[in-house]
C-alpha cells in the first residue's frame, strides 16, 4: 500500500504541473454499482494472523469528474459490503479441533465506506467513447463484522464484537465512458483499492489488531454531463 500511495503522489505532482488545456471541458456526475473482490490477505481462507476470510460482495459509488481533452480532476464516495465466509472459517475450526465437539460460526459482513479525490488521464474522445485512468487518495471507514464461534463441548470459543476502524486508502482505476448523446452515457469501471484498518478484539492479548482490506471493484453505471449547451 505504501508503494501505491507514493506512486500516486508522484503522478499527482507531475500532472498538476502539466500545461493548461485549451479544449472544452466536461463536468460529469456518475453512479455505478457492481461487485467488490477481496485481494491478498483479505481473501485468505485459512488460519494466518491476518486472514480476512472475505468473499465477494456488492458495492455502489457516486462520482464527480471535471476534465478536458486529456487531464482532469475527480472525486468519489463509495460503499461496499463484503461477505464473511462462515463455511471456510468453520472448516478451519473443524480441522484444528480435530473432531472434538461440533463447531458453529455466525458472522456478519465487512463494510467499507471510502471518500477519494484525485486526477484523471484520458484519451481524446473517439466514436463517442472515452478511456481514462483514475488515481485517487482518501480515507476509508471500515466495519469488522460481529463474529461468534461456538463448540458443543466448550461453548463460545471465540468472539469479536462488531466494531469500526479506519485508515488511508489509495486507488487506481480504469474507466470507459460511452456517450449516448451530449448529456447521458454508460460507464464501465475497474479499480484496485489498497488499505488497512485497525480493529478491537477484547479477547485477544493485544486487544487491537490491524487487517489489510485490499479489494478490487468491477462496476457498471451511467454518467451525466452537467456542462452541455442545453444546461
């Protein structure tokens, strides 16, 4: 995540010093939805110190972009809910308990709310189509789900109360806009998001722990040009 953050900062400083563009600019609002895919440790489904046991989940994002022929600025606000894989988590307890008693797992979903700002680099429009790269930095609030593990012989053997944490997030994405007319269009988006968050576990020796929450988003949606002659 640190390398991605540094790379984004360098790209931002380079882009800001670029020459002004003498072309008509677009002011675009968009909404898109799709799936969030856990990555790296967040997706691991066997016992390690930072395994997340996270699975696919839905997300929704609202965005605003202001850009010219090549360069522009953008921001977004997004929400994602990723499922906790109870079956895989229980399977790991079944394995480690060696058949002693019957285990049960109950858990909610991971939730992530993030606010991002950054810049875009795009190709000139061709055949009503724009292709752009988006580089963002921001802050995310993450919620660890309520988690309870029970054993028929021992009772509750592990629990984590639902609690929230937060931290910086870096994002890099690819966006394709197809304009149906001067005002409305469709969009296809893909992004990689790097972040980690601290959580509280009162049953753990250190009480707090950090978890990587890296994930990818694949979304479809619509865009609306707010800066048209009719407006």
